[in-house]
C-alpha cells in the first residue's frame, strides 16, 4: 500500500492516514501488507515500495490453486499514451 505525497504532511497526519488505511484494509488480503510512505518529489520511499511490490508478486505466484486470489490490484484513475513511454496508468 502506497501512502503518497508524504512530503506534504507532517508526522501527525501521516499517523492518522496509516490508521485509516489499516482500518479500511482490515479483513482483506492486504490487511498485513506494509504501508510505504512515498514522495515522487524527493523520491523517498520509492525503492522500498518497489521491494514491497516485488515481495507481494512473489507471494501471489505461490498460490497456483486460485489464480486471482492474493494478486495485487491497482485501481485506475486514468490511462493515456505518452510518446516514448507507452501506456501510462495513474
């Protein structure tokens, strides 16, 4: 789980958001997943987020019985094509 734009909030707001995330994920397959604070402005947390995604993918591949269970999902706000980058999804 990525907690984005972390550079725009203080530690208290971050703590509140982490609590909200934990509450909203309770009972889902992501309930025990790490919450990684990231900022694209300063690039902080991006490497940790990549490692967390890699670990989730490895774990999801172990379950051969139910192919769609425990697979990461990304909710899509928008998608577009960018020259030189291909399809961009946010």
